[in-house]
């Protein structure tokens, strides 16, 4: 909802109910400096418009923002300023992005949407990828162990006992791994 005929500073003062000094201070945080604040909104680049639109959202003091690919059309300095704003944002953010660097810098929880539902992973994008690799590794180990077991026609009491022991040991290993994962997630949340 940017009015392209307004100047950058006028758009903030008129729409956000802030003083000129507050507008200047906030625009400086978004890398609008000197004569940039007097540019027409229509003359701004896509990245500059995105920064201005976010600043207007930020100044509404909303406690929940949904951002869809917010770093598209932003140069590196714009992204860094935007990340700084988001890290200081007191509310909740729901971000959809393919920008892995941005996700690593800003998020502290990843939601994976699949046909089976939503799975939540604590941490940033790198933590999510590591956790997915760990899950894939354990699934491969489990599949390998299953393949090693050959079906038997008739099982002796010794075979049945050793199979029960193997299953108990496997359940114990799974339980231990789950405890380690929970401890790691708790530690990650703590950090």
C-alpha cells in the first residue's frame, strides 16, 4: 500500500503517525539516508520499496508478521539491515523463504510441511538440514539391519530367544538415541 506519488519520508509521517525525527531515525536504520528520504516512492528500486513497506509494517507495532520471500530484490546491505530489524522485532514472524543464508540468520524454528502434516525443528536452517541428515542416517541403518534379518521357516527356542534379545537391544538403542536427540534439542533451545 505504498503511495508512489509520496516522498519516502512523507509516506511514513502521513501513514504511520510519527514525527519527522522518528521517521528520519527509522529510515536511517533501513539505509535511507541524506537525499534518499526525499525521493518519490515511485522512483525507488524493488529492494528499496520492500524495505520501506517493511518499515511501515514494523511501525504498526503488529505482534505477528507473515513474510513471503521478503529478501527478493534486496541487495546485500539491504538484507543485512532487514535482518537487523527482524532480530530486534519483538513479535512473532512466520517467514517463507528460499534464502538459506537469511533463514540461518533470522529463524529459530523450521516447520516442514508434508502430506503427513507439519513437523517442527528447533534451530535455524543449518540445524534443520543436519537433523534431516541424522534422521536419514538412522533410517538407513534401520533398513540395513532389517535386510540382514533373513526370514526363517521354523525357529528353534534358541533362535526365538536371540531374536527377542536382538529386538530388546534395538528398542534400547532407539530409546537411547531418542533421549540423546531430546537432550540435544533442549540444549539447542537453551543456547
